[in-house]
C-alpha cells in the first residue's frame, strides 16, 4: 500500500512545537517572537496568503504586524520601512510578499532585509550558508524545509545511499531542496526543461521532488517502484466534470497514476502546502531564540 503523506498533520505537529517553544521563550526571557508581514498592492491571492500567515502567527502566540502598502508605493519607501523593521527589537522575522509591483526591484528589497530576520531564507547570506552546508545557522526557505521534513518522516534524517532527482531549478524551491538533500548525504540530480530524457532520469530516483509548476507533468511510469514522491506544485485547472466554469487543484505529479508506483507520495492539496506556513513560524521562533541568546529548537 502506498503511504499518502499527510502534510496537514505534520504541519500541525510543527505548529504545536512552535507554540510550546514560544511559550517557553516568553516565560524564560520575556521575549515574544515578532513577525512583520509586508504586502504591496491588492492582489487577491497574495492578500489571502498574507492574512493566513498573520493568523497563524497569532495562533502561535507571536506578535504580528501587517503592513499593507498601496500599489504605487515607491522602492525607496518600501526600503525605508524595511530599515525600520530591521532596527525594531520587537520584530524577529520580516516577510515581504512577492510578487512586487514593477516599479520595485524585488532582489534589492530581499537583500535589504537583515539576514538575521530573513525568515523566508532568500538573502544571499542564508543562501550561501545553505549552499556550503552551514544549515544550523541558516534560514532555509520554507517550502523546501517543509518538504525535507516530510521526506525525513519516511526515510529518516540520513539519506546515505539514496538517489534523488529534483525536477525544477528555482532559487525558491529547486536549488535549496537539492542542497538540503546533499546535506543529508543523498546523491542528487537537478533536472529542468532542457534535461535529456527526463522520464528515464526520474525513474532512477529513490526520492523524486517535482517543483516545476506544470500540471501533472510527472506520470506514473516516471516513478521508480517504492520511491518517495514529493509534489511541490499547486496548479488550478479546469474541471468540467464538476460543472461549467469549475476548477480543481492538482500538483506537478499525476497523483493516481504515480501513487500506484510510489512507496510514499504527497497529495495536492494537503501535502507540501500546509508545511510552508508551519516552517515560516518555525523560522520566526528560531530567529527570536537566537536574538534572545537562547538555544533554538530543532524541527
């Protein structure tokens, strides 16, 4: 029987541990973990995501500031806000919701966030630490960090002797995912749109991570029997079988097809998705502990 990995359940366990850690930090030091979430403009999808992050922070016992800026906010004004948040001792994590309006250079904004408050893990300092194996002192991007936790639940922390294929080479998921797998002693290949004979390469993987943003591109016959399949994709497609104009969410993996081959697989929704916000809360708690001089918990 294929193990369908319950990301929602694991995320709830992470959040419960964060709540306990936050309560302990407050009791021992008087420091309340604080997160600032910044959104520029009124994109509905981003608004929903930002609101869910703020609600989860409050659920964890954090101090949460939400900064909603108009679409025409200048880059200088946004950078000035980040400078203030960097200097604010009550704020331990800073999150700027992407994408940003075209007048603002996203890269410049991300690099303006203090590496010590970069709970998204996108600053060059944190990217460099992850890339050189200094994971204990880095902030790891939340989606690959959550994906790695799901892999560990199936395969353990030491992946020596296992082969992994990561389909997708983005800075947000693909590359950090590969670095995490390497640090766990896995043998890793990063595949992408120009990879020759992608199905054959995927069939070599004991651990297959799909993160390309293409609906159900990974078919069942791409999956090695018994492999662990982590589907990072979230794609909305037409679902005429549900009625006119209806849609449904699917991943980058053809789930039913792949589940017949995989030893363990994440569903969409309910797999990697819930882990992303949970790991954001974990990163924020870690940041608060570091600033308070307290040993942070390990997730």
